[in-house]
């Protein structure tokens, strides 16, 4: 029984290794194209992040300043 289990395990491992090799040979030429596409998309994403870096902080700053101005005007009008 143990011998059969060992043979089955060896056959599964060998089949996996053969399938892995076949897939690597089949898809290796495409890997360079996928890598180039990935690098290009990563550069575009970084450019967009850099371009929009100051947008959200400016929204927060303007909201804060508007709130302060509102309190100042209100306190001036109440006097």
C-alpha cells in the first residue's frame, strides 16, 4: 500500500513538473510583452497620481478656511 502511494505521489509530482515546463515554454514569449505593458501602465498611474497630488489637500484647505471665515463673519454679525 505504501509503495503504491509513493508511486502515485511521484507520478503526480512528475506530471506537475512536466505541465509547468510546458506552460513556461508556451507563455515565456508573452511574458516580455506583459512586463512591458505592466511597466507602461505603472508609469501612467504614477503620472496621474503626481498630477492630482494637490487636488484633495486644496479641497480640505478651502473647506477649512471657509469654515473659519463663516465663524468670523457670524461672530462679527452677532456683536
